[in-house]
């Protein structure tokens, strides 16, 4: 494989960025404030799912503004000492050349400091120095004479903690949305045209659908499937296999349950674009298969229990700063065992609770529909109807033939709804209801005459 198409076709200007029009507009406004010397915020925080164009937009902004770029990766340079050594020195000295020499802003102009993977920044102190990143970033922003952009997937990991809250007050947050399928197809079609590849539109739609809104993933898939071909067919996409999100979460579950290194487990969670509740279900389902010692299993469930409590508070109280702590508890499952197990299960299982919920989805939908219809005639809430009214209503509906026909007519009950309320033949019940309905309509016409 030659040059990665992700880099080959990376947007060089903001005009080439697909989607996120509002985010791009806000970035330009911020950059123009910097050019005038009056920025309301000295830094931006770009957040959004992987592959939605955050890093490309930051680089394109620098290109459009004529700024140089210094790009730091938080996974590698995330402690206080390294950040002060590189970012803070550059911020104080106005600007610096690409080879590291510092110049006056009058000679060198501005340079944009891009801090990628900012959700990997840590607070506090720790032996080994792998801490203090947020503190150093906050101190850098306060004194900077250069524009700074922080980029991350998990907003709540960035702004959590004491220094995270300080960071939130100093930087403007701009949210990027995942790309739509038509947007991704448009980019893929343009790449195929440049590469002289004739493409089946269904093939591009399939690649876009599998990407889950991740443009970078879609381009990588396109290159893997189409490079070296003159014609891309839908069969080529099927032959390559699906980018299955289940496969990604399977790998994350395997990593957490196999490793005894907390940092490895936490990084696997940060790199997974998935609902934490879903991850927790996978761990809950498969931990007994991996952790054969009762004491290890008990500690693992204790961590999951704490994660569940924290996530519950996130949703009920909108305390999103607790999100990252819940992720910490899930990652801690990796260190719940005394030592790494030598034997592992042949495979992990999809959460049985979700499978049961999926099977009963139709039943629950019908139940909810009955609750809404019955609630209207009894003037009770949907929830109150399901809990207090339906049990008695079902008895009356099943035992009283006349009322059954009347309610079926008045509530316009479907065959599925009738089947949940009685063992009688739904088709017969509907026919009886039609007769009752005609009688009611006939009486109404007679009354109006």
C-alpha cells in the first residue's frame, strides 16, 4: 500500500472540510480574533467522535491563516515537565520555527499549538512523572501569546477534575458531529475519480454505512478494498467484511479481562467509541468466564457496581464530570484479579440481557401502545396506566364480551394488542367490534335526525 489516502486527501483548507459548518465558522471567528490581538478565549477544545474531522480542521485553519503548526500528542507528551518544556516555552516566546528556534512574532508570525488526544491528560502527581498534564496546559493557556487547540473524543475526560474545570473556563468548546452517509459517499466518490477508479454507487454506500460516521475509517476501508483496482463493485466490499462495532467492543472486553495493567485497560476504553453502559454489560456477562477465583470475581463486580452508580448519577443529575470516573471503575476490573490468568475462555458472549430485551422489544412496544390508548380514556399517565390500570383492565376485557367489543372499537385496538389482552381469537374480536361500532354509528345518526 502506498501513501495512506487519509493523508493524501486530507483537507488543506477549511473550504475542503465536509460538514460541521457551524464548527468551522466558530473556529474562523476565533482565529480572526487572534489576528486582531483580541481573542476572547486563548484556546479551543474540539470534541467529537473519531473521524469527524477535528484534527484536519485544526490543520486546515492554520493553513488558511498562514500560521505555522506545532502538533503534540497527549499520549506521548502528557506530563507537566514535557508540556512546560515544549508548549509553555513556545507560548511565552511568541513563536518558534519548525526546527525549534524561537523568534519574535514580528519576524515569524503566529504558530498554532495543536494538542491532540487531550482526553489522555492526567491531573495530580504520581511517581514517574506521568501526571500534571492538565495543570501545565492551564498554566500555558493563561500566559500564551500563541493560539492553542486541544482535541479529544471524550469531552468529560478533558474537563473533569480541578484543573479540568479551570480549563473549561479558559477555552471555548466546539463540538464536531459525525459525518452523514451522503457526506462520506461524496468524499469517497471524489477520491475514486482522482484515482481513476470506476465505482458502483452501492459499494460506496456500503462502505459509508459500515463506517458509523467515521470518515477516516471509510477512507481507510476504501483504500484497502479499491487500491489497485479499476472498478469497485459491491461484491468487493462484501468480500472485505464488515467493520463490526461488536468486534471492536469484543477486543476491548478481551483487553480489560486479560491484562493486569490498568493504563492499558483505560486506553482501550478511551479508544472505543461506544456507550459505557454497553461496555459494562459486556464485562458483566463475560467476567465469570474469565475470572474463575471467587475473590477476583467479587472485586470485579464491585468495580462494575461503582461504575453503574456513577453512570446513574450522570443521567439523573446531569453530572457529566462523573463519566470519566465511571470509565476508571470499568478499567479497574483489569486489576481486580491477583494475577493474570493463564487459561482463557474460547470466546466471549454477547450480553444475554440485551438479547432478551431485543426479543421482547415487539411485546413491549405493543404493551406501551395499549398503555397510551387506555390511559386516554381513564385520564391517567402512561406509566400509571401500565402499573395500576392495565392489570384490572385486562381481566375485564377478557371476561366481558360486550365490553371487549366496545373497547376494541373505541380504542382501535390492533390484532397484536388484542392478543396481549385476551386468549380469544383476535379476528373474531375485531369482527364483533365492527358490529358494535356500526350500532353506535347508527344510533348516532338516529339521534341527530
